[in-house]
C-alpha cells in the first residue's frame, strides 16, 4: 500500500480521545483497544503532548492479532515524528494537499499513511477529495460538548442529503459520522449510507468503556 491509498474500511469505529477527570487519553485508548477498536485518534485540544503521542502509539503497536490505525488530530508534524498511521485535519487546519507534501518529504512512498478531513457540507467533501483526503469525518450529527465552535448540526436528513450528493457526483470516499453519537444512533446513521462512526463521549463516559466499545462495534457490524 502507498501513502495515498484510501482508508481501510474494515476499521469502522474510531475512538476520539477527550481527557476527563476520570481518564487520561492513554487510559481511553487502552480501554478502546481492549474492546476491539482498531482505529483511535489522539485529540488534545488544549495542546498536543508529544510524549503522550509516543505512548499512545506504543499502545496501538502492542495490540496482538490485528492492525490498529493510530491517528493524531490536527498536528501533522507530531503524527510523523511519533510514527502515527494517520493525521486528521480540521477545516481550519493545514490544507490536505499541503500536508501530503510534508508526508512525502518525510516518509518512503511504500509506507502506509492516511490523511482525513473534517466536512460539514458536500462542498467540503468535494474540496477534500480534490486535495487527496483518505477519508472524511462528516458532522456534527448533533450538539457535542467535546468540540468547540461547532459547524451547523446535520441530523439524519443532512447525512442522507450529503451522501446522495456524493453518489450523484461519483465521489466514493469513506465517510464517518461524528458529533454526539450514541449507541442508539448507530443503526439510523449507518442506514444513510455512511461508512462508519467516530465516537468520544458515549464510550468514554460509559460505566464500562471496554464493553461499550464492543457494543458499538457489534452494532456497526450489522451493516
């Protein structure tokens, strides 16, 4: 696989970290991995800690029996330095094509790396695809307190409309729903035609995050 290959769609649940009074980012990653998650994103909105990133990368690399995609949010330099498999860029971050230039300068062409892009509209997706995005994080589905300065809420109808626009335009890229999603939302969202689900609070704040991760994966795998 090469640097610009599209995202591996068997990884259809992403755990996005959000530090709480109860858990550190690495605690959350460890529990999600125990629950079977194969795609984790380190998000540290108050500032990326490179030592935490390296520790999180080691946790992912130590999983036996399956490959885990380790993604760093926003910080392409940290993603490359710690050996991450992916970087997710928000709408106000570095453009995807500029990030790819950095990746190609840093890594051999036969290495696996993905760059994801945040989208709120079909036009966002179209532009991200033009710039070489590997996958799309489309949202928010509903209000979420884990992210500041939210874009307009999409709801189910928003996802249906945007997925239909992608199909009509011949755009075929993995699209993952994000934003305040609970276990009960998985079925209706997957029926809109999205690829998978990105979750933070619903797993982190669950009584048993390991078991909640398993439940999310089981529900997603019905589709």
